[in-house]
């Protein structure tokens, strides 16, 4: 049967033109600038120098260990936790909430709190090892351990995303299939290995690729955890920043950025293929060469899930604990793991100092959120209704690229516009990282919406834009709210872009001058970070900064968790 043509097909370009124009100017053009300035004379001397750089291969190996280690472990742990939640009759909502809680905590806060957990003398991790009669380790000081220590933190941050993606796939298994499996007497091991997991393979691969891509572009964790800026913990995103903005080796740093972009492009193409070609439609049973008794399978799932939840939740508890007690209680051995006396004075003092940074982050995140919805919603409508699949592919590709791919081009543009250290630069830059992902999310929301609403509106004489704004958008209100939440979270979490584009804090004036964000403020309490305002460990202030950085997003995510989870679920549907 011939497919019905959409009544507003002739207006398709008007829907995607604003988003495409924005992405051309502020994403693709900065990317092209980075490629051009990496070798402006076309003699490729910077690339030759890069590959002759003796530490490059260590950095590449670090990046591969960090990225593939993160993706592999977080996908396995997330999948195991998803199986547990999927099999539960009660408590599913509460456990889901606990499982995705670390997703809301910025990488910056994660790294800061893990520096205290890793402390070789007073940190709780070495204390736990000593209880098991294992040797204490210098997690961040031993070059042979540094990249693995960073990978552990990255896994901690990535498990929630893999968990949500896998859980969404498992919960999408049709109820009649579940009932038929029960009637056939199919046990848990047989059900998951023969039916549920094969049917969810596309989502599981998506979880692996998304966590891999995020880890490949992760600048925050190596930057904060790498206290001495040693190459033993350096990854490619860190090398890009270090060479361009710290060593002033611009061409060589940009060459490293092109290399990073090439790596991630391979994975982004795989992600496009998986998410746009229905990778999760496999429904054939798979017979394994071995069978695990149900009680063993369930015991393994429960034990691994318990360990995973402790791993996910303890750093959050530890951050809250040391943020609300006196510093004298921090540097004792063995560490005090229970609250003894509440002391909010460090938190209050840190919150007062954070005010200008919080205002900047709040303003930038809110404006970026508004820009994202205005640009992404009509672009997504074009993708879902007018078959502009190339725009969806472009959105997924740009979403996958790390901030290190764009940051020099953005710096160059705003330097020429004399707009460095302004809110405007951050407000324009932040949607680069939210418009593509939001277009992806909303296109899937819109694809699930029947077309007869627009057809009826066309018959009633509605213009294309009136139909879109008055009929379509109200029907996808949950998707819009999910998009707004995710856009706010991503913008609030940004570190590399404000680190490069900003120099001073907001001065409470108008027009606003100064644009350092709360993510940068939080790093000032790490005595080893660049620009630190302290010369020694101040755990209460450091943890307080982490809480201040995390609390708005955690509160927002908890209050609107249903919409946030729905948005993340829709992002993975092909």
C-alpha cells in the first residue's frame, strides 16, 4: 500500500533550517577550524611531530584502556542490575532511582570525591582493603595504577546510563511473551539467555557504544585526577587541552584533536547503524552450550547487584558525610564512616563563596535549555515526519563527538568576536552538546505519535507551524520536559568549555562580565588542580563544593525522575 504523503511536506526545510544553521556555524565550522589550523600550510608537520612525540602511544593506550574498560565493565554491571530490577515484583521504582542516581552527579564532583576515597592514608578504600588483608595502594600517586584508578571512577559514572538503557529494553519485552515463557515453565536463566537478552541485543550494544563514546571524550576525570599532569594518566582529550592551552603547542594539540575525532567517528558511525536500523528486533531463541541452575543464576545476579549498588551509592554517602562534619574528623585512621556530629559551617561558607559561579551556571543552563527546545523540537519533527534521516544521522554523529573536538574553534570564534569571559559565549556554546541529543530523543517521541492529528489539522485549515505548536507539541509534553531536563543537566556539567572560554567569576553586574562556572569553582578546593585556592587538603570544603555542584541536578532529577527516565529510554529506540 502506498504510504500517505504528509500534508506539510513542502515546508520541511523551514522546520530543520534553524537547527541546521546553528550546527553549521557553531559545531561544524569550529570543527573545520580545528582541522585547518592543525596544519594550515598543508605540510602536516604538526602530525609528524605528534607521531614522533614519545608519549603519544602511552596516551593512546591510556585512552583505549580508559574507554573500553569503562564501556565493558559498566555495560556488564548495568545489564546485571537491569536484570534484577526487571525480575522484581516490588520495589522496582525505588531500586531504579538508586541505580541512576550517580548519573546526575557531574564528572567534576565525581572526580573530587574520589580523590578523597583514594587517599592513601585516610581514604576509606585502603581501609576496606586492609580489612581484607590486602595491601594499601597509592591509587593516584603510582604511575602504574593511575589510569586504572581513573577508569574505576569512569565506570562509577557510566553504570547508571548502561543500566537505564538495558532496563528499558528488558521492560519492552511484550507481556504475552513473558506469560508464554511462564506457561512453558521457562526459568530465569532460560528466559533471559534465550529470549530477553537476544531481543535486547541492539539496546545492549547501544549502551556499550554510548558509554564508550562518552569515555573517549571524557576530559573532566583525567584533568582533575591527574594532579601532576603526568602522561601516565593522560588521555587524548586531556592531551588536546594540555598541548593547546597549557603548553601553547597549538598545531600539535589540534592534530591530537583530529586524531581523537577520527577515533570517535568510527564509534559514532557504529552507533548510527545500531540505533537507526532496528538492532533490537531479533526474536529468535538462542541455545547456549551450558545451562546454569536458576538458584545459582539468581544468586549471582543478587550478589553482583548488591556489590554494584554499594559501589554506586557509597561515594554519594561519603560526599554528604564529609561535607557536613568538621575537618578534624576527616584525617583519622581508621576513617570514621558514620556521622558523629553535624557541622554545616564549611558547607555554608563554601556556598557563600560559590554564589557567583552558581548564578552563571544557572543562567547558562536555563538559556541553553530554552535554545535547545526551540531548535531541536522542529528539527526532530522534520526527522520523524519528512524523512530527513540525514539530519538524525548528523545529530547522532555530532552528539558523539567530544567537546575537545570543538573547543579550539569556539575559542577562536569568540576571541574574534571579543566575547571571551562572557555569558553569551557559554550560552551559545552549550547547545552544541544538547541540540543533537535532543533532536534524537524528540524524533523518537514524535515517531510514536500518530499522523492523523496533523492530517486533521490540515483539513481544518491549520498552517504547518500552527499545527506543530498548537497540536503536536502539547501531545509530546513529556518528551519536551525530558529534553529540557537532560539539556539542563548536560549544560550544568560542562567543564572544558567554560575552562577555555572563561577567566573570572561573575561580578553581579549588567551586562554580565565574568563567566566562570560552578564546575570550575569546585576544582579550586583540590590542592593539586590548576588554579587551586588552597595549598592543603580541605575535605569539608571540597565535598561541600561537590554537593553544591550536584545538589540542584539531583533534586531536579529526583523530582522529575519519570520524565528523565522516559527521555533516556526514548533516546535508544531505533
